C-alpha cells in the first residue's frame, strides 16, 4: 500500500486529502481544509474515513503552521507516523508554457512557479508557500506538482495565440492557457473507457467557474478559458467572453479604476448580473417558477455554451461524446436537458430518467443516439494522486 497526501493551497486556505492506494483502489482515509490562515479566528475541519467532520480552532499565522497542524491531526486518527507517507502531490493553478506535464519538485521548479506569479497572483504565491512548508517539515519526502494548465499545453499555436503584437507573447507571455485541466483530463480519460476509444470528446466543466475543452485522442486541441479564467462561457459571477473594448469604455464612462472593473467582471457579472443569483440551483428554481430574470439568464447561458460546443465540433471535425462534470454539470438537470434539446440535430436524444440521476457516472443520451452524452463526476484529487504516484516512482 502507498499513502499519498494531496495538497491544494489557496491564499488563506489549505485543502488536503490523504489516500491509501492499493493497485487501482484509491481510498480516502482523511480529508479536510485549513481556513483563514493568517487570521486570529483560523480553524481546521477534518474528516477521518466516513466519520463526522471535526472542527478545530487553532491559530495558524502562516502556511508552515497550517501544515504542521494538519500533520498533527492526521497523526491523531489517520496515520501512526509521518514515515507512512510516500509522497505529496500539489495542485498548481498556473504553469505557464514552462510546464507541459506534472513534475517532481526541485528548488528550480519552486523558483519557476514563483516566477509565474504575475499570471496567477492569488494562487501561485500560495502554492509556493505550501511547497516550502512541506519541504520544511518533511525535507526528504518527494513532492510532485500537477498544473491546471498543463493538459492544455498540447494546443497548437493557432488555438492558443491571440492576434496581438508578437512581443506581447514573447515578452509578457500573453496567450491562451486554459484552466481546470486536471478535471478535463480526468473526465476525458474516463469517457474514453466508456466509449471504447480515445475519439473526439467535448468536456464541459460547469461550476461557478466553467470551461469547455475539445479533446482529440486524449489531447486538448482547444479550451474556452484563456489568459485568465475570466474568458469563455458565462459563469456564476464572471462575464465570460465580451467585446474587449467594454472594460475600457466602462472605465471612461463611469470613472472606474482597473481594480474596480476587474472586480465588476469577475465578481459582479455572469449569472448573478443576469438572473440575480450566482448559484445555478437558484437559477433553476427561478426558471421552474417562471421568474423572467432567471429564464433570461438560463437562456443566455445555454446560448453561450452552444456557441462554444458548436465551434468545437467544427474544430474536431465531429464528436463522439459530450461529458458534463463539476457542480452545475453534474447536478443541473434542467440546464443539461434544455441544452441537449438544442443539440438534437447531432442525433442526440435525452434519456430524461437518467438525466435526473445525481452523483454517479451515467449515460444521459438514449442508446440509439449518434453522439453519446455522459455525466462523469470529476475527481481532480485522484488525478493528482495518480500523477504523484507515477512521477515519484513509488
């Protein structure tokens, strides 16, 4: 058996999941989150096996203290000694065009991740803190970093370049990076098993943040998020693709600063702006109750998704399967049903019974549909654990 700890560091939080791995079985023996790191009221929530969650109020001024406190709690009910750990895997948001796959952590790798902080100022600095904290507490344990962006590094220049002066790419590294890569990779691999081939697959990671990827023979050829996670489809609070002059126009007309416009587009737009709710469950309830704002927001969302999916069918030259995953993708039955009815020209018929099923992998198109459609719950942590096990060579 191997024990892999998966870490996801945020600016003031640290999520963790401890796996006991035997063959193809990835069993979660503990998971939790340290929150409000750096604040007086910081705490850790932890769950051992299937037991109820526990909350521990503990002061954690830095990520180093958070790591130490998490380890102390793991020793209290998940493992007997830190020597049982074989490796630690980290989720990293931005790998730029440096990292095309997951890699073993070295001092150079940490410096390179830190050097990409301009591209992910809220995330990469926190990831670096987590890497250094683990190294401080367990200096000899192998660490592996798995990047949100690496799955999309197989895109060709025509898919990732913007029509800007060349030096904006060479000097400022402005290009399409894409995100949610670990999730897209996981569900694409699971879908390939279901259809019996790699094929042409469109993966729809629809949550409060949402992205769609076109995957051919296991490799990403296009993805909807761009230089930042703001691009692509309409999202919970993000506007998605808009005329690039609009932010400049708003700044000029309303006298807003760069930070204020950034806040407007990332936190005050999307479904929240159109329908009054950022949570799709509230939008869905509003649609069923006849709320006009919710109906409009839902229709705009569907139209946004249709344009991207339709474009990717053209890019791929056809499609074998469409996959829905993440919070909205896995649970938004009404959105899926209405969207797939608009895609009936592909030979898709919705199985309305299966489409209401939650929390499991299931085909929601009828058996005679020419294009297969699935719900596949994503598991980014398992994907990170798999890469960590493979790259650490244990």
